[in-house]
């Protein structure tokens, strides 16, 4: 039994490394992204083997699913907006190549030495977390760490996501003929069938997070897939008048999180020190609103350009552009 | 041969591949992809550090850190890709 699992682990490890190499060496960029998606899913499988199902879900949904969609969308843009005179890449001098190889080799050796020297399987924070679980308000340790014990980190993480969408809207401001990728009409039927199912799965992941693997980030990413499918199948087309609602949705998670953190203070309590009898309600409230923010923000990051009418050139020409 | 050793070595190998890719690759998209490989490699090492041999539950704090890292990485990737799209459009305008 144990031997078969070791063989499985070894095969999986070899596959993960081989896919990483392949995604770096394949000439075709589309193939490289597809290989990366397979690599991400197999990494998630490896993390399940290391008894980290929450992280595996997050990696599969956000690290692989959403990231893969973002990469493919950018590849589509780069390939559609033709460059007439793209310069040939310059050859890299031999000395630089040697210096690069030496740098990478030394750094990897250093990391390997640090890994070999570090104690493994030793006591970390697990005992502390196990002792404090009864006052966390939830039954699942990872959710307790994310939303209660280290909630400040998670608040900052939501702020980073908010900063990203602000940055993307600024960077693409005034960019007119963004050719948005679109799926054919067959996909509209597919979308109508699958969207309700995805909504149920995403909401379930959010709800189950208090007692089992799942939570706001995994649920949010699955709900973001709804947004991606709506955008790709043209069942939803962003309009300039929708920006207000989008901005509210972006800020909702951060705002609610910070508001709860501050409102529970007083009476000798610190920020984020939820009163025990309301802890689960407050955590679910934060998670619910953060999930909405994450889903809308990730979908907006995929869409890219702020839906704003351009003054000088007629906007909306990219509407019927099929790949 | 325990899973933590196998996947720890895997993580370091993936990080090294990503590092080489980020330095050597000339295609901008591939460079972003390489940095993403580095982040997955780092995730591997952190999750290995949290692993305990089966009857014991793993340490949840590194798990939470990796989830945070994944979300921060997707934010950074989105901004990098927006910069790539903008830069490409500007270059295409210059060519014309």
C-alpha cells in the first residue's frame, strides 16, 4: 500500500517537473500556456497528497484556472494586434549566459542546502492553532487562521486584489481597439446550462469553508468563472454605466472586512478580536462579501480595460471580433 | 522516501526552472509564466514544511500563507499582463 503511493508520488513529481520544463521550452506560446495549466492542476494534485486540500483548491481555481484565462486573453491580444516590424530578439552574449547559469545554479544550491538543513515535520504553529480552535468560531483550521488568527494578512490580501484592478484600469486607460476574445453562439447554450451549476458550486465552497476545505477565495474564484463565461459568451457585455456598480463590488469586501474589524473593538478587545458568540456569523458575513468582491474583481481583471466610451475614436468595434 | 522529501525536491526543481526561465526567456508572456512557476515552487516548499506524517494533521498556518500567496500572485500577474498588452499596443502604433 505504502509502496504504491511512493510510486505514485514519484511519477507525479516527475510529471510536474517535466511539465514545468516543457512549458518553458515549447516554442508555441499557446502550447506553453496549456502545458502550464496541466502543470498547475498536477501541482494541486500533489498538494492534495500533502494533505493541503484548501491550497490545492485555491491553486486549481485561482493559480491555474483564472491565471490561465488571463494568460490566454493576453496571448489573444498580442496575436491579434499585429506588429508590422517586430524586431528579432538579440543574441545573448556568452559571458551573460554563463553568469546567468552560475547565478541560477548557486541560488538553487543554496535553497537545496537550506531545505536539507531545515527541520521537517517538527512542531510549527499546529499546536497553538489546535489549542485556540475552540475560540475561533469555525471548525476548519485553515479558515480559522485566514479569517480569525491572521485576519490582518487576509485583509491586506483583499487590498492587493483591489489595488490590482485599479492598476489594470489605469494601465489600459485610453486603449481603444482592444480585441476581446469571444466564443461562438454554441457556447451561449453551454453557458446557460452550466452557469447555474457553477453558481451552486461556488456558493457551496464558500459555505462549507467553516467546517471543511473551501472558503472565500476558492468560492470566489469559481464564481469568477461565471463572470468569465458570461463575458466570453457575450451574455453580458460591460457598459460604461455599469462602472459604478463594479466599483462598489470591488470595494465591498475590503470595506466590510475593515468595518467589522474596527466595529468589534472596544470593551478591551483588539481589532479582529470577534466576540465568541458572534464569531461564526461575523466570519461568514466577511467571507460572503469578500467572495462577491473576489469574483467581480477577478472577472474585471480578465476583462481588462475599464468599460468607458472613448472620446476620439468610436468604441465598440471589437464587439463582433471572433478568434 | 516520504512524500515531503519527494515534493520538497520537486518544489526546489520547479523554482529553479522558473528562475532560469525568468532570466533567459525573451518573450514577455513566457517570463510571466516563469515567475508563476517560481511561486508554485515556493508553495511546494511551504506545504512540505507544513506536512506531518499521516495520523497528525498538517500545520494550517503555512497553508493560509500559500493561499494568500496565490491570490497576491494572480493580482501581480494581472497587472503584468495589462502592462504587456499596453506595451504591445504602443509598439504596434509605433510600427505603423
